[in-house]
C-alpha cells in the first residue's frame, strides 16, 4: 500500500528545522519520498491530510523497563508475581508506550531475566502491539547492588532468574555477558553504581571496577553488542566512560572532568530528568519509603545541574525516561523538561529521535523522516513548538501501519 501524508508542518531533525506543508509518501513499511505539499502526488496514491498538525519521526526512549510492576515503590512486589503475569502485564505497557508515540525503545533490564526478550519477539512477530525493542535481558550487577532486589532478610535466596547477572570478578562478568547475549539480549546493561530505588545502596558509590566494566564492553563487542552503564556517581561514570561504555544512564553526579571524558570518547548521556517530579507527587500512593525519597531529592538536583552543563558542553544526549518507575505512556512529559534545563525544542526532539537512533546503532532504519527509512511517524495537533503539545500524540504509524489516528484528517 502507498499512502501520502499531508500536514501543516514536519519536524526535520536532521536539518534542525520545521518544514511547512510537507507531503510524506509511504510505500509499504518505508518512507518513499518527502516533498513540498504543493507537489502533486503520484497517480493512484491515496492522500491522508492530517490538517493543522505537526508530523515528527516516531519517538525513541533509550531507557525503559516495560517488564515488571510499574509505578511501584517497593521492588519486593516483583517476587509476588510469576513470569507469566509479568509477561501479560508487559503487553499493556508496550501498547501504552506505542500509543504515546514511542515507536522504538531500548529496554534496559528487568529483575527477572529474559521476559523482555519474549516481549520483543512477540511484538516483532505481530502477536501483540508495541514499539520496536532492543533489550538487555538481565542486569550485570554485584550481588547486593543496584541491579538486585534488596531489602530482603539475609537468609532468603531468590531463584536464579532474579540473580542471573550477578558477578564477583572479571571472569564472572565475561561469562554472564556471554550467557545474556546467548539468551537473546541485544545489548548489555551494567549497574556501575548504587541506585536510588535499591534499598541500602548508595547512588554515588561505585559497585564495579573499571576492569569489570571493560570486560563487559570487550565481551559484548565480540558479539556486535554494546554496553549501557547505570551510573549515578562521579567515579562510577568515569570508570564506565574510560572502559568504553556506549551510554551513561542517569549521570546524576557528572562533573566537569566526566563531561570532558564523555566528549573525548563520544559517550552518550541518557538522563531521566523528569520522572523525579512524578515520584515526588505520587510518593505516598506508590509506596516509596523515606530512604528512596531522600536519595531521589538529592540526586535530582545534582542531575539537572549536570544535565544543563552537559548540554552546553555538547555531550551527545539521547532521550531516556526510566519509564516503569512511573506509569508507561507518560514519557513525552520529559520533552518540556529538557527545554527547561538547556535544550531548544528542536534539540529535545532530535534527542528523542535521531540521537537515540544513533546511540542504538539503528540510524539506518529509524530516527528521521528520510526516504528509505522505516515509516515510523507520529503527529500532534497544532503547529506550536511548545513541546507540551507532544503529551497529546494523536497519530501513530509504525512501519507504514497506522496504529492510532485520532486527528480529524481527510482522505483525498
């Protein structure tokens, strides 16, 4: 099927401009051409005029957790569900994410290993609706660290699926990386420091050595994969960058030296600078304890300051939200927050599209409205560059298939 989409304007993230009155011709699952609206469309091509709307590449979230209980402050709840229950719940999370305009996500870990690979495969096979997924399979983490369910009595031993990526030394790291990639993961997620959400851990404290992170990077590279590192603390960030991590997740205590290292190595930053606002508002109902609230408050202010400095310095910044910490489908609220902390609207949209695709190594298929790429497109009503409009995505196309359309468009 060939379809021509018309609208008031198009976000050209490659040129960094809003193009007026475009026509995007979609043939099958790919974009065939992008032309001015005044140009005639080929004979026999149906036209869908979306009217006073802004068309944009499908959004990319580099930091989601589609598997697991969403918006819950007590990670122990994870062991009160079976793998089957989590898999079925993840279907709803995936659908809500897609309908919010995210046609691609990088899903960076789950406490229970490999449920994410099953969700990815079900989406790819057309069994359930959802975004394109690159998944991490399980966390590489120390035994009591930020990638584990902590706060349990010391005599409780969790099943191996909850401890799959637990490591002690460099050899352990290499073995776990191989097992996770053999299990179907697309990338490796390393927990380099403590975490806000893991009881008893300290976000600023390193939990893996530089040699361990480098071992993960080297082993992953043998399989054509890369490593994303959860790192709040200053030293943990630097260890990860020097070791060759593709991206730093969170980056709360990133300092000037760390920024210089990221620029030198071309490391991406995926900073979830919005969701702490949600946490503060819903801490009581979601069950976040006093320790988590205190760590969140401290880390948030540091993170936003570091993010602004990273933007000014020119660090490669993608769009990662930590969806799952809050309800899925709310991720677009972070776009306006990026602008509040140093980005222009076009920079924020580029972070959530082309830069995200580059970080994933998927820039040849998604991330911009370019002939030959997959026809992943979204639209929001109106023509303002106020990014709060993106909290109201009304049109979603994935691979040439319209999966949501609530715009008063006209077929011609």
